[in-house]
C-alpha cells in the first residue's frame, strides 16, 4: 500500500465521521540521548517469502467509509486473487460475522473464510510477521497503529493478538511500531527497510535509527539492516519497502524503476537513492548485492487510473509453486515483468493478476497477502 495519499484518505475518513486515531498506541519513548538496550525478543529466524508456506492470510475489505462506491469492485479483486492463490496453497480469508457468508460466496469453496473482524484488506500490514524459533513459529505483533495514526482501525489494531490466539501460535509484542510491508528479508539475516516508514515519530517517537536497528535485530533475529531513505509523508505508509525493493534470492534484489522517460519525482528519486545504497552494500553473509531493474508500465497504457494508483510490479507475492504479480494492461511491460520474475524464480508458475481496484486504492498483491511459514496445509 505504498502510494496512497495519507492526506486524501484522512480527509475522507474525517468527512465520514471515522476517527483518525489508531487503536494501538506507540510505547512511551525513553530519553533519546541515552539509548536503552533492546529488550529480549524471540530472535530465531525471519524467513524469506520463497520458503514453504503453511497458508496465506487475507482480509475482506469492510469499510465503505474508505472505499465508497468502489467497495464492491475491490472485493471482486480480492476474491479473484484469493481464488488464484488457493490453487497453490491454503488461503484463509478473515471477515466480520456479518460479511462472512458473502465473502465465502465470492471466494468460492477453495478459500476458507473465518469469522474475525477486520477493517480493510491490507493483511500484509495488520497481521503479525512470523519468525521461526526452536522449530516453532512465533508471531511478532508489530503494534499496527493505522500507519502512524492516519486511519482508525479498531478491528485491525488488535487483530494480531486475536489471530495468533485462534491458531495457537505464540505471540511476541515487538518493542517498536511497524508494518509487515516495511520489512523485506533474504532469510539469511539481512533486512531491507525504508527509514521513512520506521524512523518516524508517527510510529516510534524519540527513537533513533540505531535504537530501532538494535530492536529489529533482536526481535527478528536479523544480523544486518540495510536502510534506504524512502519518502516521508507522501503516502499513507511513508513508503514501504515492498513497493520499492524485493529479494528474489539471497544477494539478488529487484528494484522498482520508473517508466523510461517519465519526469523525475519523489518516487523515482527514492528509487535512485535505493539503487546507490544497495549497490554499495553487502548482506549479512558478506555478498555484494545484485540489483535488477523492474521497470514500471507506461502510464498512458495501463488500464487503471487514479491519483493513488500503484503501478509497481515489485509488489508481487511468492507462494508455494507460484509467483503472483499485477497485470496493468501495458502488454509489453507486463510481459517484461513476468519474464524477469520467471528468470529469477525458476520452477514456479508466473501468474499475472488484474488488480486495478486494489492498485487504485494505493496497494498491490503483496500488500493484500500475508504468508505463514511452515509445511503446506491443504
């Protein structure tokens, strides 16, 4: 959900009478001049997305105050994506009691719909991330607070605790506020993040980058954090990494790049800054990173529209045996992106999915999904 305008969303919610106060408050900051040691976390290992999944979690969009007349259309996109992923692994769709039956009809019998109230479809950010510790999966609750209190999420805020309890998964409360889309790992101890989405007083007031890096390492079992600058305040997420740079193998990163000839803007400058950082970095194993361009489609040829439309192929999702990436309607660019993913993730089906309504809401396929590691369940 990387390019949704925080300001237009907030204005719409206030006009609709929805509170803009997030449901999970950041912890009280300490004295920033005296860094405190990071509290003990679960540690373990934060695995890569291409590893085996037990299931994919998704969330049924619920708030007409956010989607307005497009709520039905975005639900069609979410249902279609869920059906496609369910061909490869178990999909669990979360929906409120009053919407469960409708969601089940839309998704079909191949998707399991469970009663668990949610506010919106951005499962990547609202569901805990998972680490493996001593042969077991631990859920790390990142304390979702509406992307820095930009939206009210009375159901999504406490979702982590409720979901982990339902599935009997141990829960660890992270000592920082973040979202799943802000964290990208190679599964071998390296984490990619944007500074704009984490070192930000709307999530972690008073905390320095060094403090947050120590907490990320301790909590997720990370050995090295690579920081890209990102873009602060231009979208609701403050520029999550998952629309910018994504691992496809240890040492190999795909980088979202602007369509050739597009005028420079804050997003293309962010991409160039990330390129420089990645090209000069080594990972936790000492490897130099290979950076591969993943160009955006021609904005004049895409089928989707809107000021918040996200045309990044980098927001793909790796499932068991398949890769799901957006199809934007620029056939040449769509084919090129599919070829790049095919080259770097061989042996998996490449599944293009039309997601114009999700993308118009400021997100993509990765934003709409959340993998739980483990042996496949059917």
